[in-house]
């Protein structure tokens, strides 16, 4: 139908997960364009995220999932960095991708089954404890930004790592 090719105007919420519309028909190509850093696509997704960010809870810190080969966010120029930084600025949060790191690189998620992915990613993420906001308050809410949530293994492991370092923090997930 005509509507399915349009971006959804509201966030889809499922518990602590928020989706922009990846699971609607015709959107997959747009996500690949985002992943491939096609400027127009990245801008469209960012603008869409900014349109709906009022629906998010109050967030202290925005982080991003790391790419399969990344051990930390030192690249700092990925599509997710652009999205995370703009989203954080728009909601009054801090963008701190530097507080996450991995102990090993991973195979591409498209190259393994959901079970293999879960085994591969389990325990791979860590986070820096003791993070303070610029107002010197302890962090109580995180928003993890990722492009897609397929099996949930990656974001699940990031939630585990953040929860170990910040046991009282609430963690939300934001995907395309």
C-alpha cells in the first residue's frame, strides 16, 4: 500500500525499545542506504528521529552500538554517530559513545544465525563505570542507538554491560 512506503510519523514502542519504522514494508533499502552513509538517507533518518524524539523518556546519555569490526567508537564518523549526536543534542542528553567498548570484533550479523550471533556477542561489550554528566550528576538513563534490532543480541549485551556498570540506570533502545 502507499502508506507503507512512507516513514511512520510516530515511534513504535515495545517496552524499553523504540523503532522508527524499519519493519514496515519498503524500508529495508533505506536502512542499507543509512548503513552505507548515503548522505540523503542519513539526513532523512536523522530528521525523522528528531521529529519523534519528544516521545522518548528523559535521557542522560546516548551511546551507540559498535560496528562488527569496531572495538570502540574512536572512528566517530559513522552514520550512527551522526544520528546519536544529533538525537542527544535535540533531547538535552550527552552523546558518549566512548563509554562502550568490546573485547573482540565480531562476524557480520548477516553471516550468522540468531543463535550464533547471541553466542558470539555474549559478554563482548563493557562500559566505563562512574560516568558523570556535565552537570556532575550520576547517569540514570541511557539510550542505545543502533540501526536495526534483529535478534536483539547486540543491544542485549550492551544493556548487560551498562547495567553492570550502572545498576540503578534505566536503559532504552532506539533503532531505525
